[in-house]
C-alpha cells in the first residue's frame, strides 16, 4: 500500500511538472498557428482594420524542370496605424487541399523571378507592415511573394495571411494562378 502511495505522489508531481513547464510551449504553439481562417471569396478581405487584396497571381513552369512551379502572388495592403498595432507583422503562406504548407522564398535570387512573373516587371518586396516614416498614417503598400512548389499541386491553393497580433485568426484567399510555360 505504501508503494502505491509513493507511485501516486510521483505521478502527480510528474504531471504537475510537465503541465508547468509545457504550458508556455503549448501557448506559443497555439499562437503561431492559424486555427481560425476566415475564407475570402472575392480576392479582397479585412481582418482587424487591415484590408488585403490579391492583385496578381501567376505560376511559371520551366521546361527543364517540369515537376516544379514558381508561384508569384502580389498583395495590395491598406494599412492604418491601428492595423499596424493590431497585426504587428505579416506572415504569408500557401497551402494545398492536402494540408501541405509552403512559405515564401527569401533570397536575393527571387528578385529576378518576381520581376519576370509580375505584370509591370517590378518587385515590391515581401509583406511588411513597418512604418515607412515616423508620420505614417493610412497608406497603401504592395508586397510580392514567391513560392516554389510541385507543379502538379497548383489546383485548390489557398493563401493564408496573418500577423502575430491576429493569430489564431487569419485571412484565407483562393488562389488560381495563370500558368506560364518557360523554355
């Protein structure tokens, strides 16, 4: 009977220790996920005073590597000081119907690909809500994102946009990129 009491006490202490040390990690994990995505049907949506529009979307498949596609998405974002404070940052991801997630490429090599795929030959840079100057009020900014993904998964894509201050809420846009074949 005495061994059973010690075992019960040890189990209780172990569970308390795991809960005490694990609770911050579980909260951090929950705050970095987009559990409640608000699906946007029209290509434009708002969340916590930030208005986002998907203005361009294109995919390029190169003939030497037909199994891969480079997907370009341009966002137009109407930012207010309240939205900047509520969102704190901007994170963009691309998801397929099977739950696979792609994050945007962030390297110096992506500049040329974005310029090639965009309609005006410009790259506005990644999604960022930082103030351009100290007196920044309401402004409209543009952001370009480039994703590298399998070319057979270009159907049923959704673009998720969220920020530290919005998670677990996010905006989810249906993406149907126009496909360009490159030689």
